[in-house]
């Protein structure tokens, strides 16, 4: 493959054979893979544990009015941490940045474990987000630094698979602590595990094991872009606490405008969050980042799936939660299974994945309002299909980002994946809430009204992965021309 111009990154889709799971998890790379994925697993499991124990938290220390902000501030902290990750690595080392991130995460966990009030809990969650954001971003950045290129798709699949495991195990673990009346131990129990993980990272990510050096373009820290992104998420999240649909829509619109301002600033800044071309939807890297955001926005409909399953199909909360987890399970299994594909198969997966995700949302929109075991079965299959669609494309889309960036932009391109992913989730969650409010889901209990709202939510959000098909097709068309 050849470069388009000296100022644009090579448009690349890795065509060579992918390495085996044995090569990634064997003697040569196994402990290094555990150092990366273990850190991500702790971050991911904590997210789902906290979601489960929060009702017990507010029952003891109060602050119900700030319930949703536990997640909001965690996401804001994560975006800031992800944006700073490469600069932190350049200022120290890959090992130093990851150990430092885990230490910050542990500090936030300690604050949460000892919180006597909701403000203290929110502080702890923000600090956890800072550390977790760095961990998430570095996990992708370090893949290209510690593994040979033929193992990148497998490593990406392994990292994303940790979130599926967390979705299945986190609620169960959190539920055990909550039901026993000891929610604080959900945080205390993480601390020795984090200490062990820091030791593993320190041993495995030593400078001698790095296959590629840190590459950071520009100068300084992208302070303005980070501030705009954080403000954008805060404004979007405000829609969940203000009253009146007009104010809610204005809040989201203001947040999106500030997000646009972040992109505008990014194009002119010397210190950047995205690689060159990442802010332009007409550029190959911009297309790939758009696909990442669109896929995540489509999956955020899962927020309301347990609610609909309980009120329309009569499922118990735990059962509804695990039916919803089919989405995450499908994502993880598909990532693991399809990550070893190469050549023309990869191109087909990158287009078919978003298309299957969009189809799953459409099927869910039609099935979830209906009654009966057959309808519930179709809902379960549709949820698994949504996850399957994302998972079959995910490792190859991220692999394409890593291969498409210029050499001096490679670390920025990898770390930006987490920033784009988090922002897409924040926007998607806010839009789901707005559509739910507009269709009466948040105020109605009558099955007909809820069913109508479900159809609108899942039907409208099918447009996001459908748009992902379009941008993926455009990227692959450009990639074909560059060969």
C-alpha cells in the first residue's frame, strides 16, 4: 500500500495473516497481555459494580439528587484522562504512565470506600475516571508498542472482551456486596487487586520490551480542547436533571455546539487530541473515528432495555439485566472469534458489522412491544445481533486506525480511540434520554405507550450504525484506490 500524500496518513487495512491466540497468550507475550487486559478489566468491572451498589450508597449517605452525576463525572474524568494519556507517557515512560494511572484509580477507589457524603463519593468517582481514562487509552496505545503488528487485532479483541466479562460479572459481584449490606467492600476489595496489577505492569512494561518508541506530535497539552470536551459532556448530562423538554433539548444542543467548538479548535491547535485528519469526516481517519462514535451511540439504547423488559415482558430485574447483557456478550464473543480474519474477509466484516447492528435495532424495535415468549426470544436474538455486529467490526476498525496514521501520529491515533468512544457514549446516552422523554417513556406506564416509545427509540437509533455502514464503505473505497 502506498501513501496518498506526504501530509496524509496511509489508508490501510491490514491484509496479512493475523497471529494466533497461542502467539498472543503464550510464553513470549502472555504476561504482557495480562498486564494490559488486567488493568482494563479492573476499570471495567468497577464501572458495573458501582452501578449496582449505588442504590445502597445513596440509602446510607444520601444525595439521591446527584445519583446520575456519579456516572457523569466519571465519564468527564475519563475523557480528561484519555486525552492526557500520551503526554503522560511522553513525560515519563509507558510503564510509569500505566502505574501512575492505576495509582490514581486506586486513590479514587479509596476515597469512594471512605465516603461519608455524596460530594465525597463524586470526588472519588471523578478521580477514578481520571485514572480509568488513562488506563483505557494506554491499553490501545501500548498494543502497538509491545506487540508485533500481526497480533494487534487479537490484542484489541482481548481488551474489548474485558468489557463483556465485566458486564456479566460486575453486577453479580456488586449485588453480593449490596445485598450483604457492605457496599464499601466493593471498593476495598479492589485495592489489593490494583496493587498486584501495578506490580505486574511494573515488571512487564519495562523499556527494554518496547518494540516502538513513543511518538507525540505538537507541543504542550491540548488544554482548550480537553476543557471544551469536558464542558460539552457536562452540558449534555445536564439534560437529565433539568425539567421541561425545551430546556433538555437546549442543554444537549449547547453541549453539541461546544463539542463542535472543540473540533474547530483542534484543527488549528499545535497540541492535538486527534491525529491529522481525525477531525475531518472527508478524511479516512475521520471516517474511522466516525464509525467508532456511531457504533457506540447505537449501543446506548441498552440503557432502557431492562426497563422495557420488566414493564412489557414482566421479567425480574436480575433476569432483565442478564438478557440485556447479551449485547455485551455478543460483542465480546464476536471480537474474539473474528479478530483472526484477514484480507477480503476483513473488509466484508467491517461493512457487515454495522449493517447487522442496525438490523438488530430494527428487529428489536418491532419485537419488544409485542407480548409472548416468541417476542422475548426475538428480543434476545436481536440484542445478541447488535453486539455481534459491533464485535465483528470493532477489532478491524481499530486496527485500521492504528495502521492508517502517520508514524509520528500513531500514539495519538491510538489513544484518541478511547476519547472518541467515551464522547460517543455520552452523546448517545443523552439522546436516548431525550427521545424517551419526548415519546412519554419516562412518564407513561401503560403498555401501549411504552411499546410505542420503544419502537421510536430503537428504530431511530438504528440510523447510527446505518450511517456507520456508509462511512465504512467510503473508507474502504478510498483504501481500495490507494492500493
